[in-house]
């Protein structure tokens, strides 16, 4: 075979292999995105809300998940519900990324199904711990120590978040928070409706935030599309 033809074939093969590598890397790229609505005033000691879970959820990848949760402060204190390929989990993260696994707890809950309404309440106990309450049970589902409690002020911002961690293939139909109340004092005797009159901001965060369709900012309601 002519040497020039061989060289052309080798060049074309190189281009093809390069394209395949780019394609594979793009597919494997990590998607960790969310939509977040948070108060802008540091006036709150907790937040409660119902989450109406999506009727249709598709989680692609063994280590992938989608989630709907409440948060306290700028520090990573977040708690709510996640969906993996195996089912629904209830979780509380009080600083796992910075402080280690002792600041994280989660368990599968087989009673939670697609389309369910689940009540959540996340509170700052003002003693270096936070608690999650589920479905109006007066006993906390979880109470966890906060990693470096000074990261959370006695009154701080609160937030509601809908997110995803995957390689781009997961999706869910509309999921909506409702009946959102802001805990206004340390004892929990005063709650203020989060109805849009209280100052807030909504942001799309990290890789994949633009894959969410936002139906409402307050209460937060979104759906997620696959990439």
C-alpha cells in the first residue's frame, strides 16, 4: 500500500480515537448540581416544610442520587430525602465533608414511595446539635453534633434545595415543597410562613444546575432532565 495512503489512514484513526476519548470523558463527567432558595436575613433557628416527591424518578448509576432537603446556615448542615437506584433514604449531614463520617447519618426508609408527601423539620438546638423530625413525629428521627458549631449562628439563614449527583442520566418529574415555615425563636414556639414576602434568593449551583426546570421559587418546585 502507498505510504501516503497509510499515513492518511493513521491520521484518521488518530482523530477517531481522540474523538472517542473526548466523548467518553464528557459522558463520565460528574454532574453535581442543585437549585437552592434561601433567606437572605440571618433570623431563623430552623425550617419546616412538606416535600411532595415526584411521581416519576429515574436514577442512573449505582453511586448516583437525587435529593430534596432543608438546610441551615452557610455551613453544610442539610437534611431531608434522597433517592438512589435502591430506594428512598432519610439523611442528616452536619458537616461530614469537613469533619468525617461521624457527622453523617442516613437510612433507607421503605415506607416512602414516589409521589408521597413527607413532612420535614430541621432545627438548630442551640447546644451544638441539630435535629431532623419527619412526618410530625415529636421524637427526632436524627440528632447530630455539628462539626465546629460556631459555623452556625444562633439565628442564621435557612434554605430549601433540590439536587442531583450522577453522570448526567438521572431525571425526575415535578417535585414541590409546600407549607414552608421558618422557626423564629430558640424554643420553637414561633413560626413564620415563608410565602415570598420574606427576603430570599434562588440560585443554580455547581455542574448541572441548569438541568432543572424551576416552576416556583417560594416554595421551591422543580423537575430535572437528563443531559
